[in-house]
C-alpha cells in the first residue's frame, strides 16, 4: 500500500477533472482496502454514494455521533509548468492542491487505524469541487442522513500563509460563487453597412458597463470577474455572436441572487436597445462557507498550542464545502504552504503552484488533533 506522500505523487501525475475521477477513486479504494485489511479493522466500511469518490466509515462506537472529515479529488484543466519529477502526465493539473488534501485524509485514516481511536468518523473523498457541485450532489443522495454528524471539517492549502501555519475565522470564511455564461445573438452584416445588422459585441460591451454600474448600488463588496469573452467571425462582418463567461463572488448567496436578477433586467433593456437577443446560463453555484462560532472558539485555543494559528479575514475564494457548513456545525482551515521568498509563491490555480510534500504530515497532525480533542486512544 502507498504511503501518503507516494499517493500524492501518483495523484499529481494523473489528475482528473470533475466527475471523471475514476482512476483516483480506484487508487484510493485499493489502498484504503489494504489499510483496513492490514489493521484488521472490523469497524471500517467503504461506501460509494456517487460514481466517483467514496466515503470511509469508521464506527467503533454503537449509537454514537460522527465527525466528518472531507477532502476533494478533482483537478483543473490547466497545463502544468513546474518541471517537477512527478509533474502531470496529461493536460490537467492539481493546481489547487487537491492531491494534498486527498493524501492528508488518507494519511489520517492510517493514523486512526494505527491508534485505534474510540470515535466514530466519516472520511469523505468528494469529487467535483472545482466544478459541478460535488458537495451538493452527495448531499442530494441523502446517504449522509443515515449518520448523526456532530461536526464537519475540511482544509485547503494556500501559499498565502507560511508553511505550516493554520488560518481560519468565525462566521463566513469563503464567499459564495456563481458561474455566469451569457450568449448574445445578433445579426451579421457587412461592416460597411452596420445598420443592416445587430452587433452582438456592442451588446456585450453595454452589458459589461451596466454590470459595473449595478455593483455600485450595493453597500457590500461584490466581484463579477469576467474571465473570457469572444465575439464575431472575421474583421469585416458585424459580429452576430458574442460569448461572456464570468464568476460572481458575493459574501452571501442571497446577494448573488439579487444581483443576477438585476443583470437579467439590464439584458432585457439591452435587447430593446440593440435588437440583440441573449441567453443567460447559471452554472455551478456554491454557498458561502460559514464557520461555527463555538467550534472556532474551541479550536482556536486548542490548535494555538501546536500550530502558528492565524485569525484571518473572509476571502472571495469559493468552496463547495459551504453546502456542508449549511447543514452541519463546521470549521474549515487554511493550511499554509508559503515560502519566505515571495518569488516562490504563485497562488492557487497557477501552473507553477507546487507545495512541498512535507505539508502532508502537518495536515495529518491537524486532523488527528481535532479527533483527539474528543477522545483518547484506546
């Protein structure tokens, strides 16, 4: 069976996209089965609520509640540029550290089995965090409703904080996120006779201006980031098609819904003004991650004894762990991987992002300390 570091190397070389994590799931299932057999764990079961991902149940205590620990599996459609020995062998990349999250949770299972902890635990290896709302999908299956889950935890690596530092906060930690795609449908015409066409690019431009004006009407911070635009076919034809792809970040999902409603109204106004039709599509939508105040108060004291603990602010990054935090008392952490030299810190979703292997043991120690707060080894 693989060590946690060996597992990280394997997963990093073979990243898979959301809901396509079949090899990742197979590797995990094979190695966790070997761990269970090696430690003769009769209290362990492996479940497969979805086609990819899995849940490992550890239940030595009958009629008792559970702690849920979650890791995410999927990678990004990004070509790696690290030149690492274990660099991705395909056109995808674990540029958000999910290979580390998975290896940390795998290593935590090994630690639990070694120490025979007297606590009921669920280890969730979740698919589709980057896209397609894997958390929402597993909750929709009602599988977790069979368990009385007392609290839920997750971590996320980042080089924003120095290696080994832990950061979290009470209340909202991650913003809500909404994927927005808009197709503009106009009418082509020769560029010399624009009056004969309906310019989809102009409609897109007007929309961007209006979207920025709408943000100014809100008292709280809103980010509507536009990552991709595309229009037209050739230089001397009025563009009859235009595409916009963006991501909306708001402190709370309710604010996002209000903003989207105003975007729709502006699109209807633009249609009247330009004659360009539109199709607005809402993609993956993630709730804000809300940390439980009681759990924060408890663990900020406990973990400060073992880690450099930072009380951070809310970030406009997003995480579908928000769906778990809406259902269970939860506490999520940033796990720092940064270097003193800023030249070596690239940030998440960057083709050069490559935390060190040794952060895996730090993550395992974090999770085992959470577990040990509730119990002692048998």
